[in-house]
C-alpha cells in the first residue's frame, strides 16, 4: 500500500479502503434481502396456491386480487433474492438495484397489509433498514 500526502493509505489499485462498518452494513442488508426475498417467494406461492390461507380485511381501500398479489410477491421475491446474493459478491449494481427493489417491496407490503398485517409491517421496517444500509456513506478506513 502507498501513502499519499495526507497520510491516508490506498490499495495498489488506487481505491480507498472501505470502512469495516460500511461493509458490515452491506452484508447485513444482503442477508436481510436474501431472507426477505425467500419469504416473499413463499408468501407468493401460498397466495397463488390457495386463496383461503389469508384472511382479508373487508372494505379495504387497496383491495386487489389475492392471486395477483401472489404473483407480484413471487416475482419481486425472486428479484430481491438475486440482488441479495449479488450483494455478497460486492456488486455495485446490486446496491442500486437493492435500493430500488427494497422500495418496491415497501410498497407491495403496504398494499399487502389487509392480508398479513404484522408480517407486512415487519417487512416494511426491514426494507427501510436495507435502504439505509445500502445508502450509508462509505468512508475510507484510517490505518
């Protein structure tokens, strides 16, 4: 490693080293995305396979077909899982896609509230954490 004038160390490639905390939050986001994506896949399968698994709140403003939302959760869950796995490999595109998919997941879980309220609220909070973790500034490590 070489040292520049300010005393900050750089890798041989010229890039600054990432903070271990920033890397840890990215790994946490990757784990949560992978787990949340797999759970969304199971939610989608359950909604598609048998509509009477979920009890819907009557006269809810955002009332949609449960089977249709099952397909939305299935596809979104597969995409979130793939982006979560790509985050483990350190892909920059996965961070950007992860933020977008976590936002879409928040919206999908908001509309899913009448069918599975507690789980939807938990996933909305987890998606918010994922967005924060992926958008957290990456600082250089001081060695």
